[in-house]
């Protein structure tokens, strides 16, 4: 082949690629919907893909580009997406007209990630509805209250450890440290396995748990983007979101535990047992297979491991930056201990109003879910986005985004939204939470099923740590807070480094509390270590 033929062939390929990468990028212009100018191939996400910006910043930029619009257009690479800004329209789509938007867009490929594809989040249609109904009883207040002692036992052990850290180890990456607590809690509350990740940091639950749930890395974020937008590439190169050996471990440990309990009539107070009990009460022809129970068990491990520890790290960081708020929260904890003979029961923690306010304000400013999506299942008519513009019909198969972060920092709904102010949730707490402008766990029937579990898990840990220690800004702390670029999830640019300082005169000793039975959860099994 001569040079002219090669040049013509390359030109033809480049023209074809350019056509492919721009053929859909006039969609919003044609429909007169406000949008930021897209770039070929990357749409509006190019700067994040190049690690020049965060998804947090991109969502803010797109959301505030036109403050009068009910919705705007976003190009998720080549895919046109409608971002809904109007709260009434969000409620209409996610609640009133839920049947039109009942599913999420495909996140992973079934043949590559069978465990992920069988999680509740990934399920669709009647399968989702059936499994949601079967799983809901596991997350009632009474069931979570039964698991409270298991959480407390882990929190007491953990706070006792960090309160005695030597001076040289007091400044540390909080995420690496706190993930040991969330690992132990979920291993105990979901699988009935007793783990002590402080004494055995190489236990298999912790090692494989971190590997399987770390979606804040650039690599995992890119795998996620490719799975969502270029599934043929994901299939071609087998870009799995979950490592095969991690999937095998969590499936086998759940299946073995289910088989052992059913064979020997063993009963325990954990989620796996709730799945078994619910299944035993099933009507003819309905229920979960053992495999489904194993997949759901991992979904709650996955949902509660990295997300809960990340959210708790944001709480700790904001308390360190706002020491007056931290002192006030510690006073509330001390008063509760004093009034209840040094005990922190489920009801006592649930009644701590300032603790609620601190967590809610943190989730308002830095929710782990930066947006939620819905897939249109039936054509749906939207009103004009701006006065004088035309209505728009969302066609079946299109995706919509509900931008959680931009709404929760919109000055239209929150005064001084960039300021950490827990008092806003004390003065008008119920009003704010029910306003529709506060949705850190999502909205509508597909709201996170484990939100109560996640909240009490955070509250137990914070209460026990702050009863004996304080969070301080250290030499490695990035302040003001800076988010990592190029990640779909929120995490700190240089890690969650803080200094942990023991309080001079804590109200109670965690060692004494443990002896007194503040956390007398049962020990059901032991996790092995990874060499």
C-alpha cells in the first residue's frame, strides 16, 4: 500500500471517529434545552476524565448555569441526560410517576459482574419490587435495635484502641483507621462473623473488603464510566468492577453459613439470619435462593463499608475544622452518659439532637451520593424548561439525573450554604428534611434501603470516640477541605488525615464500659487472616 492510500485510510478513520463522537452532541441544541458546550467523545465530563476537576465541581457548574431552568441537558460522554433542577418535578418523577422511572441505568455487565448485577440497586422491574419487599423487614427500627449491641461492642473496642495511641501515631489517615470499625461491624451484623481488625489487620474480611469496595480510585472510576457508557469495550477487555477472588470469597462464606445454619438449626441476630427467616415464611413459589441471599449480603457489605466510613470521615474533618461544634457535641454525649449511668443505649443515641444535626449538616454539604439517576421506562412529558420554550418528551431509554449536591448547597434552599452550620437542622430540622431539598440517601421508593443502619452505625462510632477523644487539625490535614479529582465518589484529595487527641478528663473509660457490658454482643465465628 502506498503512502497516499495509507493517508487516505487514516483520514477516513479519523473522520469516522469524529462523526461517531459528535453525532449526538447537537441533541440539546436541537431541542432548545440549556446545556454547556460538549466536547467530542467526552461530552461534558472531559475535565473529570482528565483529572482536572471533580464531579462535585462539574455538577455545580452545570446546575447553576441557568438558575431559572426546570431542567438542563448533560452529555455523559455520548449519552444525552436530563438533569432535573425543579423540586416539584423531581418529586413528580421519582414518586408520583415512579412507574415511568422505576429503574436505574445499567451500571455493570451481568456476564462480567454477576454479584453486582444481582444486588438490589441493579435489579429492575418486578424482580426489584419483589426483592425490596423481602428485604425491607431486615431494616426496621426494631431489627436494627437488635444489632445495636454488636455495633457497640466494635465501637468500644475501637475507641479504646485509638484513645491509647502513642503520640507518634496520633496523626493518621482516618479512612484507613475507621474502615477497620465498619469492617468489623458489617462482618458481625451481616454475616455473623466476629472480626477484630485492630489486632488482625490482615483478616480476610478487611483485606478483601477494602479491595472490593474501593470505588474512589481513578482505575475503578474509569471502569465504572466505561461499563456505563462503552459496554462493548468493557466486555471486550473484561473490565470487571469486582475482582473474581473477592466475589468468590464473599459468595462462598455466605453460602456456607446459610447451609450450616439450616442444617444445624442455628439462629443468630444478624442480617443473614433475617434473610433466612423471611425466606422460611415465604409464600409458595416466592422467596430468595441461597445465592440471592449471598449476593444481597455482599450488597450490604459493599454499601456499608466504604460509604459509611467516608461519610464518617467527612464528619470528623468538619468537627476538627469547627472545634466549637465538636465541644458542643461532646457536651451532649457527656450529659447523656451522666444521666444514664455511663450507658449509651440505642434509644439514648437516637435522642441526641445535636448529633443528628451534625451528621445531617455533613451529609448536606458532602453526601456520598453526588447524584441519583433514573431510567425512563415509558415516554414522559416535561413542561417547558424556561418560560417561552417548548415542552420536552423524555423518550423510553433516556436517563435523568437528580443532582443531590447542587440542590443541597443551593442558596435558594439554604442560607449561607457553604457554611457548616448544624443549627439549621435544630431550628428547622423536620422542615428541612421534608422539604425535598435534602436527600443524601436518595428519594422515592428507590431510596437507599440501608439508611437507618448506616446512620446508627455512624452515631455509635462517633459517640464512643468523642466520649474519650477529640479530632484535631494536624500537620498533614488539608484545610480547607479539597476533593479528589477524577473520581465518581467524594473523597479527600490527600487523604482524611487528622490528629486524634485523648480528652484530659473524659466522663468514662471505654475499658470500664466494656467490662460493664455496654457492648455484650455475641461472638459467632472467626475470620481468618490473609498472609
